[in-house]
């Protein structure tokens, strides 16, 4: 049994681990835990015996001077405790060390012994790996767990990996068998710039940790270091045509595979993170406003069905048009005015339409003929005689003359 002295009772403790070596591309994970320890001024309360787990020919000790006195620092794993600030403080147990060279099962059991003694509620292991991702795009961070219920509740991927693993994978499986909820967060580092440091990947891990634990982590100069790192890599890539072409191919593949809703979800998380740093935790049903009350007018809302962020929709298109009833009434009146018994909006038979067109054409020719006849009547002196002769014709012959009725319609109209 591990006995801890000088460690106060912890508040909702979560253990966060990172190990240098195979699971730490660009030192992104170990630097993230070191950042937490430095910003919150962690106090080391335990260290594992280096003789039990490390091959000193692989991980050599270092010698340094302290006021003229030579001292030796042995490679090991140390544990410290930090307390977060805010309205709801909680304690973090930070585990930072080097991937052990031997006796991995004993190593993990000793870590779990500390977790049990401290009442740790969950273990989060940080890692970084080489991935096909360009340095010009946001660093992808995946969250993985072996616990199905935890995967559903925290929106994580359930681990399906098969192949060689490091101490991160062994520790996560040890936690699962011991009944301790465990999550691993992995940041992808570009393979063409894998050497440490990689502040952009470190920043991405801390942002993902913020979202997972709903914390507000002070970032210090890390964002500025990440920007300076990217500018430096941009310059190096511009000087090498092969690297520049490789980066362009990674960008095209990344942009093609990335879904539109994924970018929206990233924006929503960044917006929530900004509000959390400014005002504290968001209230239910929306984001925290300046007054600390949830504001439903935020530009990004949470979809309850899928959990993804979606832009707020304007209600203007859902409002009924004021002229809609009048327009419908006019359409109905127009159909009823035909008097032919067809329902409103029904099309007329093609034969009827053709007949109507022919009658219209005949009426137009009759009107033209009527005008010519009227002109001839004005120029002749025998108009009355001709009119008398017209009156003596039978009614059935009226259609033979171009102009036959008083209302201006042709006889065939």
C-alpha cells in the first residue's frame, strides 16, 4: 500500500499523464503536462524509483552544478498536484516522466496505486504521433477510450487499434481492467517537422483537454510561440521545393476529407473556450454572456440530436406572407370566372385553347375589313342605297360581310 504524506484532500481529482519517447512526437504531450505544472505551480510529492524501470544506457542521467556542487538527475517519473482556479476549482494529479525501459506492468500498477490512494476519478493520458497532416492547418486531436459508456458520454472514439503500442496504450488498458475511467488524447504532428519543440501541437492538446474537463487553462506565451513556430516552418518549406509540394498535397487531401460541419464544430468549440476563459462556465441552454446568464442569441447553438454545433437559423422564412391569402383568393376567383366548371388552377383542354385562338384571329380580320368598308362608305355618294340593299339580305348571310354587328364584333365572333 502506498502511503502519501503531506498531500491534502483533493477536490474531484483527475490524473493527467505524459511520457517522453515513442508516444511523444515533437515532445508535444510532455510539454503540455509541463506547462500545466509550471502555470499552476505544481508541487512534487512522489517519484518512482529509477532503478526499477529504466535502462541508463538508453536514458542516461545528467550531471549539473548547483552553486559549485555537482549533482545528478536520474531519469524517472514524478507526480505533482496542482489546483485549478475559477468558481469550481478541482485538483489535477500530473504524472510526467520517460517511457520506462522495462517492467511495464509493475510501472502501471504503481501509477494506479497512486490514483487509488488519491481518489482519482479519471485518468487522461496525452500522446503525440506522426500523421499525414500539414503544419498550415489546425492540429487534429483525437480522443480515444476503451470504456464504451465513457465513449458515449464524452463523445469519444472507442479504441479499435491493433498493432505495436507504447506505455500510453498499456496504461490505458491497465486502467480499464482496474475499473478506472481512462481517456487518451492524441495530437498528430507533421512527419517533415517532427523534431521538438512543437508548440502548436502542445496548444492543441491543451485546448482539447480544456473541452474534455471544462477547465480554463492559462496559456501564457504558448499561442505566440505556436504562431512563431508556424512562420518558421513556412520559411523552411518555401526554401525546399520538394517539401513545398508535399505540404501542398497534404493540404489538398486534408481540405477534401474535412467535412463542412467539422469546421463549424471547431468554431463552436473555440467560441465556447473563449467564453469560458472570459466569463467562466457557460450556463445551461446557451453560452455565458457578460452578465453570466445563458444567451440563446449566440451565433452557434448546440444540436440536441447530434451534439454538433450549428449556426442559428433566422425565423424570417418561417413567418407567413401577408399577401398569401389575397393571392390565393385572386387565383381562385380567376378560375371561377371562367364558368366552365374546371377546378381552380386546372389547365384548359388543348382543343379549346386552339379554338379560342382561331376565333381571336377571325375577329381581328373582321375588324380590319369593317374599317375598310367604313372608309369606302364615306367616299361614295350612294351609301344609303347600298345600306338599303344590305337590309334586304337574310339574317343567315350576315356572316358573309366583314362587319356585321353594332358592338364591333365580326359576324363570326
